[in-house]
């Protein structure tokens, strides 16, 4: 069921956020692996057939850079980075992204990304 949609690696320092995202994604039929740090990302990427990495906003910028580097090295898949709504540093850099206000919006974004990847 989940593998046809793609396996997603959820990376977060906060286990509660990772569990919530995992629950939402699994309920939608995705296979999900959770990781709390960059070494867990390396392990998951090298053996789990990951199609998409989802970075949580609980990670520090340095942690995010390490996860990006490991993901490129070990599985080279797209990374969906989640942000808290209205973060000052994003507003300063003039970064605007689709805001997922509900679980359905969040899932739609994941479905669209994986659909685009599968059609390449």
C-alpha cells in the first residue's frame, strides 16, 4: 500500500511532531520512517528506499544542512522543508511558500511532489 505512493523519511528533533506527521502520512497510505538526527538519515537513506525527505522546523539550521548533505550523498531525493508560519527570517528573506493549514493541505503537497517524481 505505502510503497506504491513512496516511502517518506520524516526528520524532526521533536518526537511528538515526528509521530504526528508519521500518523497523518500513514493514514493516507504512505510508508514512513522517522529519524531524529543526521546519522539516522544516513542509515535510512542507505537501506530504506526513501522517495522524499520531510524536514521539521524543530531542526536547527546546522542540523538541516547536515541532513541535506547526507540526503544528497546517500539517497539524492527531494527534501520538503516545513516552516512555522510567519517566521521572521523567512519574511526578511522574502521567502513565501504554500502554507498547509490543515492535514489535507499537507497531504496534497506530498501527493503532488511524489506524483511529479513518479512521472519523470
